[in-house]
C-alpha cells in the first residue's frame, strides 16, 4: 500500500548566512515512520533560505555561504531593499533552490558517499521550517 506522509522539521539558524547539514534530522524521520522505498522531497518554506545536496564538510559549507555572499552582496542597491532590506537573501536562495528530491531505497536515503542534505540560510538568524513529503511504501 502506498504511503503519503509529510512533516515539518525545525531549524534554528545562528548567523546571517549559514549552511546546516540536516541529513540526520531527515534520516531520523524516515526511521521513525518506517519508510521502505519511495520518493522524498525536502523543501524550505521560506523565500530567503534554500535546500541543496552537497558534501557536508564544514569548510566547504563555509565556502558555499561565503561565496554566495560575495556573488550576491548585501546592500548592493537592489530595488527590493526599499521594502525590507533583504533582496540579497531572496536572490541567493533562488540560486540554491528551494527543494531537493531524493530516493528512499531499502529504508535509506539514496545519497552518494559524500552527499548530504544542506539547509542554506541567507537572512538569519531565524527559526526556520523544512517540509518533508514522502510517497512510497
């Protein structure tokens, strides 16, 4: 029988720009629900934060945040800054993307050896929500 389940996971960010490995949070949810095989979508429900798949090495995670901040610097004369001064965060989140889709195979996330699910904050610190949706058995 096909399962369709969803949850919201909470993440607290501590910096303006921060990359957080959320893989274990997601694995714990999969284990608690007893998923076997299917498709999992992990999404940020915020327009100034994103989700991506990459290596979870701490220096690389710092590099990602640092270089996206250089690519889309804060206060660079964006029109949206006249509204709430965070256009850089919206643009950077657009570059990262808001979601990632993964396979779940034999009760495990279908990630490669070095792959991790990373939540990327661009307008912190904040309390954030990640939505996870699973379809499968």
